[in-house]
């Protein structure tokens, strides 16, 4: 996968200490990963890099919203998301990202690409069950909600009027077994 140049952090020329980078994450970022669950996105990302002699500490903090479809009604809505992810990059003989919180890059590296970590952190921050806020508040009007309400089981066990008359009388004896104890 080709790297997005804007998310490559060149750390070789930076002084020791804290450095902050700000990014705006939009739908085009997720299209690059072929992730189509978001209709749109507007996320502000702040990357805090603490450069030390032997390692780099990254903290990704983001806040914003993504436009997703509701799992119940398929109506689009804006889902607010916030989150952060902290990881350490150290130097070693070869690249190793088996532990997502401790990444090893080869000695002599002069830059680090954070695009994959941004993508995973944001996608995992979205709730697994996406429910339109209008459903919980009762303000959303939708054909799908009307159909679901129409098909909802009734409190008496899904029986409609006239159904009791057509029950085979042999079942009445079995019902007595439940009450005769």
C-alpha cells in the first residue's frame, strides 16, 4: 500500500522534546483504505510526538464526527467520536509491529508513517451498534420504523383475536399438565 505523504513524520531533524502535528481527517482518507462505512467524516487529529534519545512516543488524540447509517433504519446520521491512542517507537535491527503499542523500526530510519494507526484508532472508536439518536428520543419518522412497529409482537404472545377458537382440543389436556402439580 502506498503511503500518504502527509502522515509521514520526519523525526530526524527534530530536536529532543515535544512536537505537535495537527491533521484534518476527511472521507478521502478512508477512501484510500477502501473503507466505505462512513458517508462523510470531519475529524480533528492532534499528534503529540515526544522525541527522546532512544525512542519516540506518539499520542494520537482525535475529536469529531463521522456520518454513518443507522443499523435499525439505515438512515444517515452524525456519530460523534473521540479517542486517543498512545504507542512507542523504538529502534532495532528490523521492523516489527507485532505489539501495537511498541513498534520497532530499523536503525537509520529517519521518518515514521502513522496513517495505519490513525485509521485503526478512528475505526475502532465508532460504536459497533449504530443507532440514530432520533430512535431513542422517539423523534425520528421513518417508513422502516413504521413497518417494524407494525410487525412488533403483541404482549399476549403474538395471538390475535379468533386464534384461540382454532386450537386443537387435544392440546388442552397438555396445558392441564402445567397447572396440575
